[in-house]
C-alpha cells in the first residue's frame, strides 16, 4: 500500500462523526453506571433479606436506588438512548446487563 493510500485510509478512520462518538461514549459510561447500579441493588437486597439492616437503613437504601434509577432514565432520555442501548452483547456469554 502506498503511503498516500495509507494516509487516506487513516484519515477516513479518524474522521468520525462527533455526534456518533459522543453518543457512543455516553452509552459506554451509562452502561458502566447501570451495571454498578444493578450490582448495588442486588447487594442491598441480599442484605435486606439477611435482616442485617435497620428499617431506617432499608428505607434510605430504597430511596437512594430509586433516585439513581430515575436519574439514569433522565440521562438516557437526554441523550436519546433506550435501556437496551446500554446492554453490551458479550457473544457466547450473553448480554452484560441482567433484564429488569
């Protein structure tokens, strides 16, 4: 491949649509936040089921998780994303996020 052709190919890869790059980055960040939210929720449910939390702690955890879920919905709406946009397909392992 000539140097000029190589340069043109490289330029095409670099010339990404800024809007597409932004949406992809936001999707990745929100996917990570959603994964952490789901993990926190599962851990909280285990602790509640084990009876290791006071009523006040249960109430506070529930409120915190509800607010986080609401905020995630607001962020998805703001960036034009659907919940399924945040789920990465891991091939044979299946989707990253558990269905809710």
